[in-house]
C-alpha cells in the first residue's frame, strides 16, 4: 500500500493506462503544459509527449466530438473537462454522439471513451460552476456513471473505466483531490465497475452515498455513533449501473434506508434507487426511505448558504433520526 | 442565387472543354449509373413513404446526386465518409447495398443500422461510412476525430465530411474548423450548398457569403465547385483529398447545388417559386451528364434504356428484401446498447424501467 492523495491516485491511473495501451490519449484544456487545472495530469506531457497529452483551445464541443470520432476509429480517448459544468456546452456530442451512435448504428461502433473531471459544489464558485451532473448523464441509457469517494477507488475505477469498451462518465469530487488514502501498488489493481462497498458495518440503518457525499456521511457518523446508532454505510462508487444486490443484503439486516446524494433532488439517482427498493424490497422496509440531496435552489456563492443547500451532516443526522422514529 | 447559376454555367462550359474528358469510359458509365441508382432509389422511397411503409423523416437528395457520386469516386475504400441526415445518396455511392438501405428505411433488422437508425442514421463501418447524423453540424467534430485518429495511427487516409449550408451557422462547425486547421488534420469539409436550410433561403440566414469565405478565417484552403457536375466534383475533391492527405492541409469546399424536392417528405415547399425550381432543374446533374456522355458517344439511347432496366430490377429487389425482412425486437435493442468487455469484469446491467413481478 502507498499513501496517495485522490489527485495522485488519478494521476497514477492515467499514467499506467497510457503506458499500457498506445491507443489511449488524454485531451482537454490545460492538460499538458499546465499539468491540468487541478494538476491531475501533472507530468504526463513529459512522459507521453504532445501526441498523446493534447492541449486544446476552449472548444468543448469540438474536442469532445473529436474524441467521439477518434473512438469510432478505434482509439481510446480520455476527455478531461476542466470542470464537469463546462461539459454543458458539449452535451450534444456527449449525449447524441457518444451516447447514441453505437445504438443507432445497430451496434457497429464501440465507444471506449472516458469523460472525466471535477464535479459538484461547495467551493463557492457560483451556480454555473457547481453542477453535479451525475443524474443528467445517468439518464442516458448507454452511460456508465462513476463517482469515487476514496483514492484507491479513484485509481482502480479510473483504470477500469479506461479499459471499458463503453462510454464512462467519471465524476471526481472537486473537494476530494487533496484527501489521502491507502492505495494498492500492483499495476493491475482494478476496482470493478458496478460494485459498491461497505464502509462501516451496522445494524440499525443503511446509509447510501457516493463521492463527496460519502465524506459528509462519515462526518455525520461521528455524532450518530455517540448516540449509539449503528449505521451500515455503503459507498456506491458506481452510480449506474448500481449495486442493487449489496443494497438489498444490507436492507435485509437494517430494514431502513437513507440515501445521500449531491445532485438536485428532482429525478435524482436516489429517487431511482428508492423506487427500486420500495418496488422490489417492500416487505423489508420498516420505514419510509429518506433522501438527503441538494436543495432545489441553484448553488449560491455565499459559503454559509451554500453549505446549507448542499447535503450536510446535519441533514444526514436528521434523516437518520427520522427513519429510526 | 442568380449569381450561383451563372457561375455554375461558366464552370460547366470549362468542364466541357477541359481535360476532364480523360476519365476512362467505364468510370464515366459508373458515375452515370450510380447517379441514376440514387435517383430511382429515392423516387421509390418517396412512393413507399406515401404508402406509409416508410415512417418518420425522409429527406431526399434528388438534384444533389452529383456530389455524392463525385465524392465517392474521388476517394479510396480506406478513406472515411461522414455526412448529415440527407444520407441515402452518399451511402449508395459508397457502395452500401440498396437492399440494406431500403431495409433501414423500412425499419427492419437487416437494414444498415438494424432498424435502429432509420433514414437519417445509415452507418456501415466496413465501408467506412461513419453516418448519417441528424443534429445539424454534429458530424463536423466527429470527422475531425476520425482524421485525428487516421494521423495518430500514421495512416495515409483522409476523412471527407459533408454538411448542409445551414450547418455553417452552428457553433461547433466553427470550433471544428479552428481545430482542424490548427492541428492540420487530413480532412475535407464539403458544404452542399443547396441554398436552403428547410424553408430558409441562405441570404436570410447567413452573413459573409459566399460560404467558401468561412475557410479564410481559419486559414484553410477553400474551393467553390459546381455540385451539378459529377466529373468536376470528382476532380476537385480528389485535389482536396490530396492536399489533406499529403500536404497536411484541411480543405473547405462549397459545392453549389439545388434540391429538387422539399426539405423532407412532409414539406409542401411553399417558400420558393415553381419557376425557381424549374430553372434549377435545367441543370439536373443526371440530365447534364447523360447529354454529355451521349454527345461524346460514351452513352447511347439503348444503353440508357438498358441501364434503366437494370436499376429498376435492383430497386425492386431492394423493396422486396425490405418488405420481407424481419423487424428488430427488444432483445436485439438491448444487446446492441453495450459493446462486449474484454479487459474488465463486465458489470451487470439491469434494464431499468422494465416492470418486474
Ligand atoms: C441542431 C438542430 N437544429 C434544428 C434541426 C432541424 N433541422 C433539420 S434539417 C434542418 C435544415 C438544415 O439545412 P442544411 O444544413 O442546409 O441541410 P439540407 O437540409 O439543405 O441538406 C433543420 C433546421 C436539427 N436537426 N438539428
Ligand atoms: Mg441546405
């Protein structure tokens, strides 16, 4: 095990996969000379050269579409969005082209493409820069949506995403780049797509989250454990397709579910999971499911107010209390 | 518009007297036949559409056949072609079978896209035909990406991307030209300027005409060609492809043409006069070419009749094939959503939305 930051873990994943497969390339704004706006790609230009670490003009639609075309021709592009919020100007290329062409061509083309970058609010950069687009992308039938919380998962899942023959939307927590964690050192360390993990075992209530929200839950747990509430905490890691089996086995034990997600509430992934659970596990539930999400207000600049709007430990604690009532 | 037509006639005069007549006879016959094939194919699809056997949108390229045929005659089988939704003609010119094309229009599993794409979304990876793209200008950056990959893989191939005159006003078109010029990608963009985007005549939508001037801002080679003259299209696209292929010089071509039918099958065509259409039809690319070939003794009346008969049969067979082919089912739709995984453990993918008992 090595102790790495989330940022370093991602950097290692990129570096190892670029090393492993010549058809992998990284494209985006400031990924080369600058080393990435968040320094995720630092050092890669020197290692792999400008043919494979490609700085672009500020033209998300064009370089995203270019990556889609390159994938259709057999390459394996990794597209970095300086911030996932900027992907909004490339949505046609992402959704219609990366998301639909395989299907519309009767399955003739593969899209081994990763879209990645920082996502989510909490850094006081206003509504335009603070979207959590996981739900929007999870709404595309052919997309895999990943949102790791810890450095090891960031590395292992990014490597899996790059090796996948299907399009992956990879959401990195903007507030997670600096956190540290143990990361296995073997070169072929992969975390499987679609598998959640239990962070803490418990018996009273299952709390489900992903990405930065998992850290919000960890904070809430400090209070909850003092209250002797035993929380089974599941970190989803992959949002779509999500690990229903692990959720189900946990609910057989706890019979109570709280879902914590960073996105806005309406039509969020938590709503889908809540639907599936009440539909398929109705008899297991002893209480209504609670969702803790962003409030339905654009993210404000004001820091105190933004924290109030984002899912926060207080609301998680409140939801856990409610579900146990 | 008037200036387009006079321009085109001038070019046509040049063509008649130029060295273009050097093409081998077989090739010239092939160009002619392919244009006729496209014309008859689309006339038939128009009929089937009226009989409600073809549904959805159906955009015909009648009048624009010389571009499809000239382009495909100018590039090799390893080069890539990509276009917008008005794609039947170029797909046929690229050598995709009329059967597969017709079956796609009928929504059948034997179609070019297994009935999942329809008229606007023909694809054939083996023939290096990369679609059929129905969001205006969306194919432009894809073409740049294919060209990027061609160079990345150190091939000597090029990509040709067709788009409409309306597509020129999309942002992604401009972003893409900037990229391909900056990176000197082996790609040729061909604007099929039929002077209309649906009902909007080009002067009502576009500043900075003629369209070829868009190349100037991005420091690309620009060409204007007569899109009604199949041999000129072939020759100029060949030149352009060579520039892209050998000189790292992406090219923007404005090909002047006219669509003789409505924008799509459901367009009553109220925004232009009968006289204007009749005037344009005087430069019907098929009529122009057959006359030229007759004049030069390459075609005879008999040969024309024989070709018509052959093509009629091909079209009939395509319709029969389409009609008798099976419909795609949910299982197929589900299967093609995802490529097989070979380097990772494949995730389980439930079909969300299905009601489970
Ligand atoms: C982004 C987008 N906006 C609008 C449309 C609807 N639409 C389809 S074709 C078309 C006109 C395009 O004209 P042009 O590019 O000149 O191509 P042509 O139809 O003449 O071949 C429009 C507005 C669309 N498909 N995509
Ligand atoms: Mg047009």
